[in-house]
C-alpha cells in the first residue's frame, strides 16, 4: 500500500514568460549558514505550467505535480498579483 505524500507548495516571482505554456518562477529559500548562523537567501528557479496568461513580475503560487515534460514538474495554481493594481 502506497503512503500518500503531500504536494509541495511554494510562492515566488515570475522572471520569464516567453514560452507558450510555461513560465520560469524564482523562489527565494532562506537557509541558515552552517558556520556563521546568518540567514542566507538562496534563489531557485522552477519551470511551471500555466493556463491563464501571466506577465513577468507577477507573484504566483506553484504546486508540485507529475512530470509534464523533461523539466516541468510544477503548475501555477494562483496569481497573487491579479487583484493588485
């Protein structure tokens, strides 16, 4: 019997929207430095599938999903910049 694993959910900023169905989302992941103890910002870029058109600079929520292509394993679930103008 397989154990159900929850999907990861991350919030980030769209840095590239030049592809047709895919956007690149930059997510800042703060980490504590192992020696100095200072919080260091690590930025990871994820490719995510979209349904609605999204512009660069929008804040979005992405959720992990099954592999949709070689590099795309995330989908955009919510556009947080939609209500702000």
